[in-house]
């Protein structure tokens, strides 16, 4: 698949991670909308019509709801009102002529937005990533992708409840703003003492985001060093337990020298080998998670709980009765 730029590629990959195979990319798309009696071409400023680049993510079916994402990568300036106005026209036209699908719009521009963008975004209910803040905050580019993923995940969950109000201006704009505006505080925070952090960026995270990111993923390896124990997943995501902190997210290539952990199994904590532990875990999918302070435990798809300590790993069968289902 060809991408216009690096931003479009990473936004597409992030959307696929959250929304699955319902995400598509189209370049130089002319909006041709089917109506009940004819076909019409949506025209924009400039003769004779406007071609667009769009990432489309299907958020739900019956009734269908799509998110139309515009990626603006500018190296030396912010997005201007004309860029947001253009996307307002796209989303407004799609909603005007669509028969069975509703559309929400989002503009992602890591370099930020000028103040004149807000009236267009609020009037036409567009989400802006990163948020347009009054103090003209500038975020590092990678933060916008974290914000983008956070909004997508939250929106997917929000659609499990009555959601019609989010289709009316400025509800979706406000929804995204509330989820991302606190990143200003994150910029000033020190990760010292933070329990959950994201790999690569060392951003403060949470147990909820860890569960959302790792649930259902297939384990391909167990990690063990003097500094942490953890897992690697089939998509390249990693989980690392260091005792005080838990890091998760894309593999940031911070592997240390392997050190065999102490391996225990069953409620009686019988000794076992690291190879036994790998046999229990590899090929299984994450089904549940629990943070117990001194250790972190995952429930996996073969009815085993696998726990990570600093320097040790344990595995316990969850089948009953326990005495008849020892590992």
C-alpha cells in the first residue's frame, strides 16, 4: 500500500490496530455520492471539483457510522482555517447525501492548528488532533499519534451506548478535546514514580489503557532480564514488569541480556523450568489482567494465569478443582 507521507502511514496503522480490517486509504478521491434518483459529484472551492486523500474507519454497523480522517503533515507551519474548512465540506457533504451511513470527521496535524480553525471545527463537529489550546501549546509529533489512538479507543467504547448526540455539533469536537487536552499536563510531568508508562515515549498511561491495548493479543515470547520480566506479542507489542513500573506498547528495542527467572507453578509454588513457562504461554491469547502491586498477572486462553515478578514468573491453572488440575 502506498502512503502520501509518514503521518498517513502511522495513522492508518494505528486505526487498523483499533478498528481492524474496516480501515481504508484512498488518494485523489472524487466524492461521488449515490442518491435515490441520480448520482452527484460533490464540488468544492476551485474548478471544477476537489480531490481528497482520506482514511476511512468503519466504527460500527447497523446503523453504519464511519470516521473520515484527514492527515496534514506540515514541517514548518500549522494547519490553517482553509484546511479545516475543506474537511468540514467533505464531512458535511457526505452526511447530506448518504442514505444509510453517518459520518464523523477528524483532522490530524501534529504541528498544530491556528486559532481560526476552532470555529470551523466546532460548527461542523470535527475532532482536532492535537487539541487547539489557548496557550498555543506545541506537542512533539509522536504525542499526536498517542492522542489519536486514545480518541479512537474511547470512541469505539462510547458507541456501545446511545450515541446519537455525538453526531450533533460540537459534541464530537468536545469529546476529542476532553480526551486530549490533559496532555498539556503530561508534557510537564516527570515519569518518576509513575506506575504505567508507554514504550518509546515514556508517557504516563493507565491500567485501563494497558488492558485495551493488550487484550486478545497472542503471546510469542517471554522476556526475562535482570531488570524486568515480560511478554512479546505477535504484533511486536511488548509488556515489561520492572517491579515499580510497568511499560507496554510498541517494541522499543531495549532488550537486555537474558537472565533465567525463578519459575514456579501451581498454588503450592512448585519449581519448574523456564521452558515449561514458555510452553504454558506461547501461542496463547490474553484474556484478563490484574495488577497486584508486587506482581502483575495475566489470564490466558488455556485457563492459566501467568504472573510476572522482578526476577520470577509463576503459572497457575484456573480450572477446578485445583488439586485435579495442577500444571
